C-alpha cells in the first residue's frame, strides 16, 4: 500500500526540465570533465538529450558515436562535429 505513495512522492520531486539539456550542453558538460580543450561545431543539431555526465571518457565518446557526433582528436584538443553523411 505504501509503494504507490512512494512512487508519487518520487515522481513529484523530480523536475523534468532539469533532466534534459540540448546536445551542445550535453557535449560541453562532458567535455569539460574529460577533455583539456575542445570546440563544438555549430552545425551539430540542437536536439534534446538526458542531462547526464557519463561515467568515463570512453563511455562519453561511445555515446557520441551512436548519436552521429564525430570527435576528432588533435593532441589534447578535441573537435566535436556532425558526422558526414555517406
């Protein structure tokens, strides 16, 4: 009987607006943690993503690969851009 009440309390405490960010913000937040210097190409579409800092650098770059964002490494500098269409 307490489970539905707990579920309602949990859901009401979550702010759905804070759970989502733009793709550029997602990249920027993770890049600040995992890259020394970076640039985000403005041609990357501004879609909605979960507001999440990934567990590690490898996971961050794996996710970018699955959503169509290319990352080019030049020493410590990383450039994020939209993958070219094939």
